[in-house]
């Protein structure tokens, strides 16, 4: 029978640590770290993201309002604010502990509001337009339905478009509710499920999030996460073959005191485009402009670092190979 993976209890505990997961954002919190050596133009992650969004979207240099959900230690926003000058920033996080870290990092500037809330509760009350909402390595933390089969879903699909949506914050949905919600999402957005092995998993929280974002006045959304259907750019596709994802099934990632699931980005894209967003995706390596030269070629071909600096470089390349980014926009 289907089950559900949740992480709220971990993030709402006294001091959830992110060090175990070493997010890409934290690896590149400083532009001069050993990890940043992998980039053609080393810089802090938030700065790179700001430049990427300016180049690839119509985001103005001085937007009215930016919201970051799940800002961790605040490093992304610190970097972003070196290249963008928003009039208002809102940091939303379910963890009071991490929100306090963000406040420490970003300070008490009157333009920055700190909101301790679940993203779904925050969106419920949001009535102002937002130029950019950032969800960097958070949607793998949102609920994933596990253990689904096509046989269970098949009888529900013909009527499933009319099913009422499951409340994202519903405390403890039973197996029947989970099946009904999975069927509603699959039927409403024509999600491809025949290409997955069984039993399979569905990123229900990520899909519901896109639906809820589309129902608000949010012009652009940036999402990055571990992909379940990530395709590496050439020539990394040849050299990091083990990191190509083919089966598309959201995969469990075991972390300290909680599990996350990789994200099937083509499902998110299907919901977003049906809800009126233009969808652009690329691999994280492309967004960060990871360099490819003799040193990297040697490292990826031999997997034999000659010193500690190369060990760090190889670790970063293997890590970043798993990430996809997606930008949703509409006028
Ligand atoms: C894996 S960390 C990523 C932190 C940071 N964005 C980074 O890339 O380093 C996930 C973040 O999302 C927050 N978070 C998890 N679930 C959330 C939810 N339902 N609503 C709001 N924030 C959430 C966590 O407290 C944490 O700050």
C-alpha cells in the first residue's frame, strides 16, 4: 500500500543540521572555496544565481519583492543581494532554528522579513505580487507518496480529475487519500507513469506546490533539486555515466534523521505549463558554468586525484552531477 515520506519533524527539531547534506549552495557559499575551483568564474552561489536569472529571465535588477523558501543558513540570499537590489525580501522557513541563522547572516535590515511557517501555510495568506520565489534544494523535503502501482491507480483515473485536492498540510492521510491524490495529479496533468519501474514514488508535495504557486501572483520561480530524470550536459554525460538518471523514479536519499526523494522534473514541468507558466530547465552544471579542461578530464577519466585540492574538486563534480534547475515564468 502507498505510504508518505515527510520531513517536517526533522526540520522543526531543536537544531537541524544541514552539514550532512552539503548543499550546492553551501559548498559555494564563498567564491574562493576549493569547490568553487570547478567553475569557469568562481563566485558565491547566490551571486551566480542572480546573474543567471538576469541573463535568462526578464527579472529587473531592482525587483519589488523576492521570497526565498527554505533559505537554510542564508548564504544564497547574501550572495543574491550583491547583484540584485529588491525593495522587499521575505525569508520563509519551517525551522525556527534555521530562520534564526538566516537572520544572523542577513541582519535586521528593515527590507528583510523573516516568517516561520510551512510554505503551504505561507502561500495560503500571500496576497501580494512576487517577482521571484526561490526554492533552492527544498522541494525534495516536501512529501513524496511511496509504493504506488499502476494497478492501484488504474480504476481511479477515469474520475480522478473531479477528486477534491488533498490539503497539502493534512496531518496523516491514509492510504486511500494518498491514492486518490496521486490519481488526481496523474489524471489532471497527464503525468507519464508508464515509464517507471514498480512500485514507484510520486513527488506529491512538489506538484502541489507548483499548483499553489500558480494560484498566486508569482511571476517567476526558481527551483533546484536532486533530479530523478536529470540529463548531464556533454562531455560530462560521457564521463559521469553513473550519474545519468534513466528510470525516472524518485529515489530515496537517506540523510541524518530524515529521508528525502529526488524530483521528477518532467512531472513538475507538466503541472507548471498546464497552469500557465513558461518552463525552462537545465542541468546545474550549465547554470554554474562548470569548467571542462585537461585537469577535469584527467580527474573524471581516472578518478585518481593527485592531491587534496583535486579530491575536493572530484567530490564536487560527482555531487553537482545530480542536480537539475528549473525556472518558471509568466508576465
Ligand atoms: C535542504 S535545506 C536547503 C537549504 C538551502 N536552501 C540550501 O540550498 O543550502 C531545506 C530548507 O528548507 C526548509 N524547509 C523544509 N521543509 C519546509 C517547508 N515545508 N516549508 C518551509 N521551509 C521548509 C528547511 O528548514 C531548510 O531551511
